[in-house]
C-alpha cells in the first residue's frame, strides 16, 4: 500500500498520456470485464427500480387524476402532490439517497474487479460487495457524502466550477478502491491532484465516450447501454494505472461469504 506522499509524488512526476493509447487500453480492459459491467448494471437496476417506481407513482397518479378531471394545472399538481404525499416524499427521497450510496458501493467493487481481472486473476462475484464490509463501509459512506457535498457546492457556485470539479470527483472512486487505508481527506487530496494533472485528457475522453455511448444507445434503442455503460469508467482506471500504478505485491482478492 502506498503512502499519500508517494501517491502525490507519482502524480507530479507522471508523463503525458496519449489519447489513442488510453482508448485502446480501455477497450482492451473492456473486453475482459464487459460481462461484469453488465452484471453491475443489472444489480443497479434491480436495486433502484422499486424506489424509482415509488418516487414517480404519486406524480403519475395525480397527473392522471388531473387529466381525467381537467382541473389540475402544473402549479396545482405540485401543490396537490405536496399536500397528498409530502411526508412520504421526504422518505422516498431519503431512500433514493441511500440507494445511490448502495449503487456507488457496487461501483467501488467493480473497480476492484477490474484491477483483479486486468492482472489475470479470476472473477469473484463477492468482490462486488467487498466495500459493504464493516471495516471500510463507514469510510466509504463518509467519502460518498463528501463527494455529494463537493458536487453540490460546485453546482451552487456556478456552472463552470462544476465542470472543473467533476473530473477530480471521477477519480475519487478508483483512488478509494485501491487505497482504502487512506483517510477521507487524503483520498480527496489525491483524487483532486490526479484530476488536476490529467484534467484535459480525462475531459476529452469523457466527452468522446459519452458521444459513443449516446450513439450506441440510440442505434440499439437503449439496450446497448447495458453492455457499454461500464466503458465510461475504464479510462479513469487506465489513467490511475499509468500514473500511480499498483504495488509489486501479488494482488489478492478477499471474498465475502454471502
């Protein structure tokens, strides 16, 4: 495990990354983990679907009643929604926030799986749930809360700070996934240092991959999104591997008895 100063030194001493190499290596890793990426999307859908239905069901119910009675405008619909479901909506939004944390924990496990499979190790299903364990669960939740707080603060300041901050924020998950021994503040510091150092190449890759994702989703009527969604997360892994890398010790996978 690297100390925080070692990580920061590696970031500062890193060389530029060629976009073509980054895309090709991301594609190579994608070929290894696309099945696991599909499983990740299915897990996320299964977890979030009941809460999405619960969230939007009041809107559909009141909108339908308004449409039938032709008495509810948009303003009246909002007021009726608050009067009818106000207390329930608070709980629904709270549950949605909890679900987003659970989903983020799955993505942390996916980054762990990517590393293991990229190094020639076999896939272990329980690695998806590695960060649900008590030793790292608390720190993961604190980090995700910090992630949310930074994103909200950047959004409140202005649109451009959010554009800047979203790149370092993208590195918080892989930095934590591979350095869970660090404190929350150290993880944020390393993520922002890496994001600042590789901001241009990361932003360009993100934009082009989003266009690719949109085109594939459009052509396949959304079905292809399930298969290629994980590709959006692989450039961060490749950049981390090229800039910081992993220690020389053989990677070991800790599994959880489910």
